[in-house]
C-alpha cells in the first residue's frame, strides 16, 4: 500500500472532545495523529459538524479541523 499523506501519522490512544458551537461537544478517542490531521473514534459520526475543534486536555492541545471521511465509528480529520 502506498502512503499518500504528507506527514506520517503516529499511533496514539488519547481521550479527546470535538467541540463546536461555543460549548457543544462529542467525546472521542484519538487513535492516530500527524501535523496535518488525526483519526478519531466516536459513538456515531452523525451530527458531527463541518468545522470543529479537537481538544485533548491532557496535552493542552486544541486544533481546528474538519471531517474528510467517516465510517461507522471513525472520523478522519484534516486540521485547518
């Protein structure tokens, strides 16, 4: 399989939240990350907006992003 990402992703296992609308949020588990994006697991991708912030409190990490693909329980995120 040919890797087409600009930045290599690193496997992680971290608790995160997709925040939007000044306070709404969806709990997630971050499974991999790079400088340009991440893959997260959610209970359901239904209701995930077109723009949000990925927040990982343990790392004081906040990045604005958007979904680029989704499956039954996973979302691929591109950081803005």
